[in-house]
C-alpha cells in the first residue's frame, strides 16, 4: 500500500522536509519527492535549486546530495568555531608521524590542529602550502619547515597556482595530511574552491600515504569541485560516533578507517 502524498501549499515547509529527508537518507531524488509531496517534478526541481543557491545542498542529476556544515565558510570563520572534535582527530592523526619523515601538510583548520598536536621533539621535514601551518611548525626546534610558493587564496588561506604545483611535483613525501571539504563514497574528495584542486591532486600523487582527518558531518557530503575518487585516501580518521554505514562504504573501497576517541 502506497503512502499518501504529503501535499502542502507552503513551499518553505516542503523545503524544510526535503532537508530533513536529505539528512536522514543521504540523497534525495526529484521523482520520489514529487510523489511524496504530490507536486510536479518541476516544482521539486525549483525547490532543490533554491536550496542549492542557499548552499544547503548539492544538486546532481535527478536530485541532490548533502553539503557539509562548513560549506561556504571561509578559513577565518571555520577557525573561530569550537575545536574539540578537530583536536581529538588531530591527536590521533599526529600519532602516525615518525622521526625522519618528509610530511606534507595541506591547508585547513584540522591540519593546523595536527601540526600543533605533534610531539615537541619530533624530527621531520614539513612541507606545506599553509602559512598558518608553517608558523605553527616554526616553534618546533627539530622540524625543518618548507613553505610552498605561489598565490595566496584568502578564502582558504592556502598557497595555490602553477608555482605551488610545480614545487610539489618535485617532492615525494612519506606522508600527507590532506584537507577535505566533502567526502562521498561515489563522488569522491571534493572542495569548494577550484584553485585548491590542482595542489591537492599533486599532494596525493606525490605522497606514499595520504591521511584525512574528517569530522563525521563531512562524510557523505559533496562540494562543487572534485579532487579525486575517495580511494585517493589511504587512511580516514573520523569521530567515534561516525555513522557505521558511511564508514562501511569507505572500507569497501579499501580505505582504512580509524575512530578518534
């Protein structure tokens, strides 16, 4: 027996319900929403487009996928948010660094926490495209810091552009801590700034191991620009209470998963 359509004359209420369904199911399809709410697919497409314009979801063919809670926020805004979760992820990630390694630190607030969480006596060569990370690592007496050159993206506080890519192409790092805006098992690793795509791809290509420390609310979410399939990550570190189904999808692709307490 089919469920009756949830008809409503209030577009705002219907859109709120669409967001709740998206949060619950991880994906919505226009045809299914049309049947559920008893309106045309054109109406649903307008709803999805309005929600996408407000950065509340990511439009795909036939429907929509979630966006992370950080979507559209610049670096300084994200840096001012409570950091308890990121600090827990950072402590777990920092435990993978060994003396003598060459380590790539991508830009991002979580990556900055990882740099700060390293043991003070660690002996590594750190290469980064983040001025903030370079400054944080400057207090470590035994860390050699190399700052990638190029153009600064104010939104991401990251050095990007062809100069940065060319410099990274001359590196083969033991380990890379990759910053991620969205991670989806089908779509892959995504970011909100196009200028970051080339530097992140190059970091992945020139690293022996790629680690991503990702808050649970970024799992299953999508941003506008694809860096690489999810298998570009070797190890995913996320929250202890991250959804089991999302982590199972990552493990199914051969990605190792660790939960941070």
